[in-house]
C-alpha cells in the first residue's frame, strides 16, 4: 500500500516546487491605470509646444487632444495649509495628434509607467470635436482595444472635455462623474447611462441617439440636458435642455421619477412629484403615412404650493391643479417632439423601435432613411395626469 503511494507523494512534492505563483503579474504601483478619457478638438498643450520648438515632433495632424486621468498617482504631491505633503488623488496627461493609439504610445516616452485601460470608467467627448469628427471615428480605437471594458460610460461635454477631469477637491473626477448617475432615482434630468457596447450597436445600425451632457464651472461638473448624435453622420447636431431630457426619459420609460413645476391661477409656483409614470407608443400605417399614438399616464402628489388661498386636500382643488400640470406636461412634450422632428430630424425617442416591432414590413422599407421618415410622421399624444395625495401638511 505505502509502496504504491510513494511515487504519487514524490510527484506531488516535485509539483509544488515547480509552482512559481503569478510569475507574469505586475504590481499596481508599476502601472499607470487611467480611469477617465477626455477627447477634445486638437490643441497643443504648453509642454507640447515647447517640445516641438526644440525639435521633438513626428508626422501627424493636430486633429484631436486626448487626456487620460491616471489613478493612483505614484510620486506627485501637494502641500496643504500646514505645509505637510499629501498625495494628489489623480494626474492628468494630455497629448495631441490624429490617432488615439499613437497619442497613447507617445505617453510611453514621457511617463515612467505604461498606461493601462482595464479600469477606464468614463469617456467624455467634446461637442466641438463631434462637429468635425464622427463618433464612430473617435470610438474606433476604444472599441477595438481589449483593455477597455464595454461597460465604460460615454458622455458629451459642452466646452473642453478635459475640464471635466479637473476637480477643486480631493475627489477623482472620473469616479465622481460615474457615481453621479446614481441620482437618476431622484430626478429624471439624469439620463440612463449609455455604455460603449450599447453605443457600438447604435452606431453600427446608423441610429440617432442621445448622450448625457456635462458642463463645468468653477471646478464643478454638472449634468445639463442631453446631446443629440445624428445616426447617418455620427456628428453632434444639437442639445436637449433639462425639460426635454426629462420628457425623453418619460417617453422611453427610462425613468418614472421627476417633478413638474407650473404656475397656478394667481401665478404662484406649485410642484407635482411623480410616483408612477407609464408611456406606450403604438404605430399605425396607412399607405405611406405613419402615425404614432402615444399615451402617457402618471400619478403623483402635490408636493409644494406657494398659494395659501385654496384648500389643497379637496377633490375640486386636485382636479383644478391636475389640469394645470397636465397642460404643462403637454407643452414640455410638444417642445421635445418639435425639436426632434423639425430642428434635428433625429429619432432618439424610440419611435423607430416601436415601428420595427409593431410594423416590421413597413420598417424594412424605411429603416435606411428612418430619420427623414420620422421627421414627416404624425405623432399624437394623449395625457392622463392624476394627483393622488398632497403630502403631509396641517391646515
């Protein structure tokens, strides 16, 4: 018995001596992990200008400036008010050229660590850049790079995208932007996040879509409506304001939260808070005419009113205020539809998707020029808004 086990024990002993662990692993301190990527219209940084004056250059056109946000920082530090050294939470590096990959390779001759995109959280593209270059051109490298996760979030910036990667406090801006999406449960002004893999499908299908807008002021970054990307060209064509963005979220059933502010018969402000929201889009085809019948139902509470002349808890008061809020909701929704159909001629609200499911035969005929067909389609919207309670109050 023992004689049979002895060879097996010897083999296992030799095997354990041959195990070297993760011999190909790299310590995180030896890598430059970038968590944010900002893409702007090409503009040489001060350091790049000085280097070019000294003869450091290569064959390129300055079409794009790429900025990566590196975390953690290895050696950079700042002094606080007491004069003690503190580690900066991030470090931004910018490069200019006409190839994102080539710019990244140029970082390797400037930094002491290779940059790695395994933990990229957000990509921010400036609207100005998207007027010149298409979204599929700018995303080609990041979609091909195996280091970058398809769950990376994509945003549009009004102003320089690199400014969204700067913070006045000790937060890492790329982390902060991603975490801001969580506030969607509180307000419909925050769009559902668009990830790389989803955007790749939209670009491939030449479908128009909307991305969350970012604006910066005094070192702070804020969500501010949405940017419309035209499917046929891949270019930025315009913005949706915050109310438009809310309506888009409700229309596409991406949000059931939000508030509607209106003014009563005495021109005093009052606010309706949604508790539930549901929308349905039904496509009807009659020859060459396409009609969409949309129904929007919502119920909620009167959460704030500055007018003390009425009794908010009565049924008559509820009916009267419901009509005012319903009228306001109609104005908001009509404004969105006119902007999409007449100004941008881009369907980012899912009407094409409804047509493809409900009328597939018609969809096959119009899908290659859907934005133009959508612009001439008829959209009818029916509203049903109900106030079910008035919050907690004392008379």
